[in-house]
């Protein structure tokens, strides 16, 4: 199992130090996300200030960018990092696509599948000069002159991870992808009983070994040196879980454990503005399944024992910031690698 770090993307000037320190500490990978800032720019900086650590997006939103634009960005990051880039894509939800990005929302699963196929067709053209001729329902690419080609690079095989929760995306990961970003709102039962069988179904379609699809996720942690610290962190995790659980997209995770009615109540509260009342619906049982809780000394071994054989890569839900809890990060890295 690999141990990765999430990276804050709001300060590009800090990225060189973050990348160097994270690499020196022993992290296997650094992930950025697309929230208030571009997820690719920090990785471009990190690529030229590190030598070993893998660099990936967890995730970049797929549909606001043409596959040609994404193909160019990924190609350049792969070249700059000397083969260490992982392209992580996600669909986001309808509201964000239509209202935040002003992008048409249509058949997100099949459209993401076409985007993956188109990306690989474009990269094949860049690397081998293959005539570009991708024709799908949502994307068509048929023009690439030498002037606009990305040209060949030393490491042309760019891993693609996708994020998802439900059946289609799990199968698509198995069929076409190198990895799957399991949502931070998850349980080991959901991963073992839902995600893995569906990834295996998708892999069978392509004659692949499902073990070739890496499963990665962020982990909620509840820890603290004092009881008050633990309780404060517990409240933060309850709040975040209640937000996720209120979204219909994640209903399957709740249903597996018989928590469907809680999800319905949370959805209703979110619609009526009852945000302050939502965390109280996240029970201690839900916390025990969705988070790892213990002292700081216990957390590394708890994560290792819980996720070994379940996930291939883990990181904490909270970002890595150099100078903040460095000794705890080092212990976590040591235990995971042991």
C-alpha cells in the first residue's frame, strides 16, 4: 500500500518546498484537486522541483475542458515529471457542470468513456504520428498537423484514474482505467462488496486483471492529544459526512449499511436549509465505519490494518502542510511502508 499526500493548491509559490519536503519525507504521491484553484498548475511546479514522487489530480473535472486541451496538459506534465504524472478525472455533478462551468450535462458515464478513448487516440497521434481519427457520439477529432502535435516523449504511457461512486463508473474503471478514486465518503464494506466486484466485471470485458486497477482514497481521521481535541475533530468529521450523505449520488454507500432513511432525512434538511441540524444524524456507528479514530500514536497502525488489502493507495482527508504535524506524517509513512 502506498501513502500519498493531498496538496493545497492556493499558493503556487509554496509548491517547490511542499514537493521537495514531501518527497524527502517519503510520500509516494502528491494529489491536487479542482475546487477553488486549477489542479494542474501546482503539479507543473512540483514536476520540476521533485525527482521521485508521483503527481496526480484527484480530481480534475473532465467536461469543462476539451479532451484535446486535457491531452496537451497531461502530455506536458508527463514530460516535465519524466513519467510520474497520473491523470485523475471526475464528472462532478449536474449542478456544478451546468451552473458553475456552464457545460452541458449529458450521459456523464458514456461521455467520460469517450473522453478516455479520445485522450488515448490523441496521445497515440502525438507519440507515433498515427492519423487522428476518433469519432464518437460526444467527441470527434480528425485534424492534427505536425505544428500542433505534442511530439513524442520518453514516457508516453499516462495512467488514467477516474472517480466515481455508482455502478457505471466502477465498471468503466475496470474496463479502461489504471486506477479508481474511491470517494472519501466510503466504508471498507462498500469497497469490498460493491466497488471491487464491479471493477472486476469491467476488467473482464477487456480481458484485464482487476488487480491492475489501483484503488485509492482519502481517509477521514479523528485524533487528538486531548479529549477536547478529539471531540472537536469528531464534530468536523460529522459535519463533512452529513454533507456528503445528503447527496443522492452517494445513496448506495448508505444503503449497503441500512442507512438509507438517514440519507433521506439529510437530503430533506439540505433542501430546507437545515444545515446546523444535519451533523447530529451521523451516529457513532457511522463514524466508526467512515473514519479512523484513535490517538495520534495509534492512527498509523489503525489505517494500515483497516486498509491493507482494501485500498492500494491512501492519503488523509486533511492536506499535507510542511511544518504542521511533520512527526506524525513521518510516523504514518513509516508504518504504511513497513
